[in-house]
């Protein structure tokens, strides 16, 4: 039997769909002009190469190598498989990821009794910070990982707050999403462990041993399934050791503790711990939505703690923090002063002014269209076009910058070590994929044995700049066996001398 009117649930779903569409439109408007840039961050170019190799039938770590878990590469491989070789569609997928993540911020806040206005403001701020400032307009591993992580957090928060007949299944689904998040970026294993421990302890105190065992087993099994599913293709290829070394052992070798990072982050972690302890002490024995915010606090503590353990923090690392931070902002009191008509007018004005990077990029792509006849721009596109036009041998090229050029040319990097050019200098990772043990050996093998017909570098900021003996080795080889060909933007091309071929 059908009814000629909408139920309250239908209205809620319709409003939720409209909110998501609104967030998607904003994300699209902000990120669209960057669809046409050759590369925004070197990591994204590497992910594209890894994804293309997977789309061609080569599992990550077997043909090309990079220090990320498989789910990140799976996204790029999937987009390439479905839509073909298209930067446009890869970055359109990024719009969906960012808008879906910000919608989860909205959903989390609404589930915890925040007003629609407050939830929407904080979701928008999360969207803006995940799309602006620095190199976050591309699709980064942090974008992918936090999408799965927030999905798991949202499922667990709903499950914790409401009683369901098959609660164990929801704990498992949340755990599975958490596992996928760790297989997008491994540092999320730390907040997952903190949240799982908190859920188990809280269940033990409130619901007894039996419920705790069910909750812990279901959520733990979900996490393990999310992780383990990425190893299945390697079992079929008898390459499970390659998976294990790349996913779990290599990150340990890459992590180097730095005191300056710790001294910067640990005070923030200490403050968050203070808030957590204070909140727990005031909410014990009460039915409180704050318990879900404890999970957010623990998540942020775990993410920041992972930066300390890794000894590194880049601007795009903070993509994992923004959604969590803006959820926590809902604690700020009184919110009434932030949602007055005057404040909302100011917020709207800020939202219009904030995407100044996007406005600049809109101007840049239209200028590029007028000059070059295409919106696509950057050395990573112009250099391959030049190489095709001049009919260089495309099978033997070394990009030490703008390595998205391999993808444009339908080629692969000459060795695993230069899948990401910077990996050439990360000799602590060589044992996991390379027979050669030092950068000098790898560089010698490339220049003396493979003899690239063309080498592409950044003429002002070469990877070898300031690297002492390595810079001298590279400069000596280049000056002896190569000649300068042309300068395209910042890309300096060297071609091999006929006598050296």
C-alpha cells in the first residue's frame, strides 16, 4: 500500500540528500579549477602511477613501489579502470570523497544533538580546510583514509548510542571501515587501537563481560578483515611476503623520531588528554552524548601521536585532523553568538573570500586556454607533448621531477626506486624492494646501465641540490654524457650524447 504523502523519515532522508548535494556543489566549485593541473602534489602523481600499474594487472609493490598501503592505490586503479586515463575523473572522485567526509561530520554532529545550523557550519569548515591551502586540492592518501575512518567512527557512534537487534554486526562493519582506513594510511592504526580499547573498557564497566566480549570480538574481527582483504590478491600471486614487507615492515624503517616534532605536538596531545580525562570524570554514570566525543578526542590524540612516532608532519598530514577538530569545535560555548544573523553574514562573506587559491587557478586555466588551446597545464603535460612532437625515444626517459609525465606518455619509471623520485634518497627503504643498497649504486645503475635518452629535472630546485657527493656525481655524469636540450617552464631537459648510447 502506498501513501500520497511523505513520512517524517522520508523528510529526513530528503533533507540529508539536499545537504550532501549542497556540500558536493561547494566542493566542486572550490576544487574544479585544479582538475586541469598536471600535478598538485608529487605523492598524487606517484599514486596515479601505482594505480595505473594495478589497472594493467600488476599488484602494488611488484612492478612499482611506494610507501603506502594498497587501498590508496586501489582508488586510483579503480578510477582509471572505470573512466580511463583522466585527471578530470580522478579529481572528480576527490570531490566526492571530500564532500562525503564533510557530510559525515554533519551526520556525526546531528546524531549527537547539535543543531542543523551548527552541524552545517562545521561541515563546511571541514570541507574548506580539506580543499584549500597547500597541496590538498589533489587526491591524497589522507583524503581516502579519513573517509573510511569517519565512516567507521560514525557507525560506532550510532551503535553505541542506540540499541539494535544485531548490534554485533554494526560493530563489525565499523571495524571493517577502520581496517580499510588503516590500509589507506597506516598511521590510523594508532587511533583505531585507542578507540577500540575505550569501547571495550566502557562496555565492560557498563554492560558486563558477555557484551564486552561480543563487542570486542566483532569490532576486532571487522578491523582484521579490512586489513586482511588487501592481502588476498598477493596470496594468489604467491607474493604475500612482498605485501607484508611493504605494508608493515617498511613504515617502521621509514619512521625516525625527531625531538622538534615531539616538542611541537606533545603539548597539544597533553591538552587533549586533559580534556578527555575531565570529560570522562564528569560524564561517568550518566547517559551522555559526550561518550561519542571521547572517541573523537581519542582519534585526534592517536593521529597526532602517530606524527610524533613517525617523526614527520607535512601540511597534507593535517587532512586527517580537520574533520575531527571541527567536530570538537561543537563543544565551544556559547554557540548562539556564532549563529546570530550578523555572525552568519560574516561567515558567508568569509566562505566567499576564503577560496582565493581557487579564484587564482580559474584565471590561470582560462589564460592557458587562450595561449595553448587547452585548460590542462603544467610541465608534466607540456614536457610529454614536446617529447612526442620531437619524436624522442619514449621508452627510456627519467623524470626526476614532473613524473606524472610517465603516465601521460604511457610509460613506467625505469626502476622501482624512482616511482616517487624522492625514494631515490630513502636508502632505509631499499631492502624492501631493491637489490642495490645505496643511492650512489642506484644512480650509477640508472645512468651507466639504463642510460636514459632524456632526463628531466627542475632547473632551479633539482632533487640533488645541496646533497654534496650525490650532487657532484649527478652533475659530473650529466655534464659528461648529456647536453641541455630545452627549458619548458621550470623543467630542464637533457638529452643523451650520441657517443654515449
